């Protein structure tokens, strides 16, 4: 076991405790069927093509591969994510094709009110940075007459997938290894692959839930996916250059989270990107046990302090504040989301 305690008796107790927690975590995810695991974290606002934290993780990888070369494209992709999230919210209200076309007319006229619907400034600013016609025109025109119930067409959802794929297609692979603990059913990897990033690096994903790994292997037989435990990572110290992980730590007990953090820092040689979905700017964690696992609200300061025991620098990005200051966007769907970029 990974944890170091002075007394053998204490070590044994801790081992047993994490063994039980591990069994309960496995039970928590194995209760879903494979089809549910395949889809439920890549839908709607979680779709990694438009989810801001997934976009930031891909940018983390692209920056490690290419430095600042693609900064302008990365900014446009974040804007795309904001536009898509705004549109999805709009489509959940009763809105018809005529109203969407009125939004387009308003944007073209450089005005901000479409028949009573206020258009946020980040939408009109993004529109003005694009040549005509552009994906926003397509998004506001695609809807079948008098209904918005059909999902946004795949080719529009994949606008930046097509762009990145084209931009990266002639880049040679680099000697960079990347680890993703708690990879789910290749939820982010499937887009890291389709965006043309996966072929440039050496990826390993693991998850405690064997059904997730079977799904991942079925989709990507050539990629490296295995069953594994973030509390006891099966790898040498500094085995990977980089690591990224999404939405894991809130589901662990605080003690297990500390172990998982030390494990991830142990096996990573350089930078780590962590996405959290439930944090707050307070000095206390709020621990909430739900059935067999946790749904904690983590303290930003305490979590940062735990990381700082192992690494030299932690950059904290509060997604809501980041989008407000960079794009004037005040309507992110999850105000409690944070991404940490960590330098070892
Ligand atoms: C909320 S899901 C997130 C999945 C994926 N990272 C994403 O963002 O879509 C949490 C994942 O963590 C996995 N998990 C939970 N505890 C784990 C552990 N100790 N080691 C490895 N994976 C774990 C679960 O099986 C599940 O796939």
C-alpha cells in the first residue's frame, strides 16, 4: 500500500480502511450498465467538445506539445464552448426556429436584443471575430421549421474537432507520456483521439470500474486502458511526463483523496491538470457520504495545500471567474467547477 505510517499496527488499519473504501467505490460504478457508463458523462453540458474543463484539459496537452503556437485557436475554441452552452440553454426553453433566426438577424445588425431576448456580449463579440458565413450562422439556421427539439447536428458540435484534426494532421508524434486516472469509458480520450491529439503522445488510462475499461478497449483496441486504483497506482515513480484527471477527488473520503493526490504526484514527472466539479472558496471541506461513495465539496485552499506538499506550483482556475474576466461571461452552468494546473 502507498501510505507511509510509522506504526505497523496503524498501517494495517489504514490498509483495511482503503480496502473497504475501494470495494465500495467499485460497487458505486459497477451498478451502472455498460451502455449508461458509455454515454452519461459525455452528454449535454458534459460533452467534452463543449465542456470548458475538457477543453482546458486538451489545451493543457496541446501547450505541452506545442507551447504557445496555438494560443489564438485555443481562445476561439473556448468561445465556441461558450456559444454552444448558451445555445443549449436557449434550446431548453420554448423557442422556435423563427426566434433563432431573429437572433441571427440581430447579430448581423450588430444589435443586442432579439425580439426581447438579450444577447450576451460574449456571443456578439465572438460573432464579430468570425468571417461570414460561420458556425454561429449555421447553428441559428439549422433548426427544422417550428421546432428546436432535434439535437444540434453532429457536424456543428464537432466544428473544432474538424479544425484541430486538420491543423494537427501533419505534426509528428512526440515522446510524451500522459496518464489519466479515473478515465471512465474513455470519456475525454475519445475526443483527444478524434481531435488528432492522441496520436501525438503516449496515453495510458485507468479506472477502477472494469465495465468502463471494457467500453474503452472496445472503442479503442489499440490504446492502453487498464483496471487500476488511484489509491495505489501500478507504476514507478515519475513513470509519466504528464497527468490529467477529471471529477474523481470529490468522490473519495478526504483521507483517500490525500493518498490519491500523493500517488498521482509520485508517478508524474512534470505537470498535472486536475478538473474538480464541486469546490468552494472556504477553508473547510464539506464531507458528504452518499450511499457507497462521497459527494464532497472540497475546500480550494486545503486541497491546494495538500498538493503543495508534493509540488512546486499550483495555479487555481475558478472556471466561472476565469470566463467572466476573459470573456465577460456570467452564466457558466457550474459555479463550483475549478481546474488546477500543477507544476511539479
Ligand atoms: C465521475 S466519474 C468521472 C469519469 C471521467 N474522468 C470523466 O470526467 O468523465 C468518476 C470515475 O472515477 C472512477 N473511480 C472512482 N474511484 C476510483 C479509484 N480509486 N481509482 C480509479 N478510478 C476511480 C469511477 O469508476 C468513475 O469512472
